[in-house]
């Protein structure tokens, strides 16, 4: 291969790699995220199940929209509407778990902090519980610091 062709090949490969990185959208497997987060916080069995249930609810909601694994596209109000059959306390536990799952994904590089912050801010507006709102605001502030 001549020097000219090698140079062209290297330049083309570099451009191709840059395009892949810019357009790469990570896909998050709901069960994996729930397990990793539950392990990280040393969740008790009941808490672990709540995290799994929340992650699977989001995963199903995304899959139903052709967005499998795209946690950057989560719309908490719409997911919550799909869970309207749950009693209010369970919906609130879902919101609490969702904040934790989104935050964990962002803090571990699986999700862009801005996408997690957007969804977490929406949860803060949806919840009826001060403790969940405070948790969401705290996580949002930490994510904001990551993007600054």
C-alpha cells in the first residue's frame, strides 16, 4: 500500500470511529441495571424486588414503543400512566426506584447525565411524597454538576 493510500485509510478509519462514538446510544438491560444498583446499595430482598419491578416496567414501556433499552428516552409520566392500576403507595415506590435506577445508570456512565436529569426532574414534579422529591432534587443537582 502506498503512503498516500495508508494516509487515506487512517483518515477514513478515524472519521468512521468518530461518527460511531457521536451516534452511539447505549442500550440498558433493565434486569442488569436493577441487579447492579441493588448490589451497589446492598438492597434487602423486598427493596431488590421493587428495583427489579421498576426496571422491568420501564423496560416494557420502552419495548412497547420500539425503544428497547433506550433509558435516555424514558418519560416518567407516561410510564406512571401505564401503571395506573397500582395503588398510590406502590406508584410512589416506583418513582423512588426510578430515581435510583436513572441516577445509578448516569453515575456509572451508562446514561448521559442530561437525560437522567431530565427524567429525574420529571419524577420530582410527579411525586406526592416530600422524601422522593428531595431524593430527586439531590440526584438532579449531582447530575447537573456532572454536566457543568
